[in-house]
C-alpha cells in the first residue's frame, strides 16, 4: 500500500522550506481528511454504515474551505503585511538601493554616498552597501583612498565566503583601476584564491591574476 510513502513524502515537503506560509496547514488538513475518507469508504463498503460516503463529501467540502481560506484570504493578507513591513524598513533605512541609485542618476553623489553609509550601519546590509559606496567614492567622487579604508575595514573574521569574495574583487578593481597599484591587486587575488580554493569563482580569479601578470610583470629573458 502506497499510503505510508505518500504520507511521508507529504510530511517531508511540509517540513522543508517553502514560500507558502500556510502550506503545512493545507497538507495536514488534506492528510487527516484523506484518512477520514478512507475510513468512511471502508464503512460504506462493509455495510456497517451505508451512508458513510456522505461523510467523505463533507470531509472534502471542509478541505475546500480550508484551502480557500488559507490560499485566498490568509496568505494574501500575510504577504501584504510582509510587504508593508519591508517597505517601512526600507524607508527607515534611507529608501532602499533604488532610491539611492536615483540620487546617483540625478547627480546628487554626496547624498547618495551618505545614504549608502547610513544603510551600511545595518549588519545585514553592511557589505553590499559599503561595496556600492566604495564604487561611488572611488569613481565619480574621486576618493579612492577613502574607499580603500572602508573596504579593508570589512575584511573581518567570520565574513562569509561570498562576502569575502565580493569585497576582495572590489579591492582588486580599486587597486588596479583607481590607485594604479597592480601589485596589491595581484596580492589580493592570490589571497582570495588561497582562501577559497574550492569556490566556483576561483577559475575566473585565476584568469584575472594571469592577465594582470601578463600586463604588469616583465618576462624573464630566456
């Protein structure tokens, strides 16, 4: 009988990550009503309760009500509340990246840099906001030394591999393009390659390092 395997699969899906917050409610209701339907059908076939099939209809009417309420009412309400709270958080943090990028497009670069600085005060946004601010400082605002100090301050213990690579690549670009220091750029690339040898980005980093060596390191005479 496949029912135990179906139940196990349903429970595994319910316990896994999902974008539907009330999915577990629907699955649980479906499983319980499926069991009730099986019992009702058995009673009807055995003759003990000939009208038990009516219970099956009632069970699935209840399931339809549960699905309708969760999918059509509760989940949209939860999603709407989540969007409202997220929007409130973005407004408090300075309008979000799109709002800051609008400042850049308008040419209000100093205000954009300050907005990125304020956004970087949030631990979850520190790396992303600082990298964006550094690009602004090193480029249009012509403050590459300040960008260098702020990027190097991000390299702290416990930084995730993805964030470490993001900061490192930003430093490579800063050293090579803005500060005219290919030696430091190559040293940073070597650090990233040695620190994250198994990361999928290492192949690209090796190519970058090879290109810099070919451009800036003189070949030894044969």
